[in-house]
């Protein structure tokens, strides 16, 4: 018998294709000039009030229905405070204790065997910047400008963690 048991859980993230960010009306369009799609809500200015994008809720509920989740009539957002080099606000807005969807599953077939993968919850979140270190980029010519970071801060996403289970 092995001394340790391998136990694995996953968390799948999906960026949602909406026209605007999760808590404001700023565009999610790619290719605009840096900082073109930023407002006081995006940058966390004092006194601003975020307004939830209804399309994000619609997409999360659709994902919950497709995976057999219970759709909660009340869900709550909270701040997750932590340092991340590309997080301008210093916190992420996400769900945990009261997510929009809970207790679902996805059925898959692996090597001819059916398997049910549980989904603990589907929660909505405000995405943070996609951090890119210089080692991620190919070598540039001397006069070539550095690549621009992908403008993901404030983009809506949902995450679906699975329960941890032995292999």
C-alpha cells in the first residue's frame, strides 16, 4: 500500500464573450489602445458602485442548467484581497460562499467507461490581468516594440471547481 494517496480536483475557468465588462459598461473589444476601455469602476476609484452585467448572469445560469446544477435564487459576491502584479485594484470580485450554481456534474466516457465528474459550484468572477513575463515572448528585433498585454482585467468569467477525488 502506498504511503500517500493521489487526490486531484480541477477548477475550469471560462472567459465570457460579452460586449462589456462584468461590473461596468467598458468594452471588452480587443485591439484598442492601452487603457482605452477603463473607467472609475475598472480602476477601483473610491465611491464607485459596480453594476452587474446581466449577460454574465445569463451565461452562468445556462452553464448551470447544462450541467444539472441547482440554480440559487440568491448569490453573493465578495472581495478576494491579494497581491498580484497585474491586478490594479488589489482585489478580485468573485463568489464562493453563495455562488450562482451548485452541485452539478458532467458525464464523460473514458476508454469505454462512463464517468461522472462532479461540479462543486459555478461562480461568476471579475477576471484579472493576464500576466506575461518577458520569458513568454519570442526574441524581438532591436526596433520592434514589446507586445501589448491582453486586456482581460474586468472581463467576466466563471469558474467551475470539481470536488477532489482519488485517482
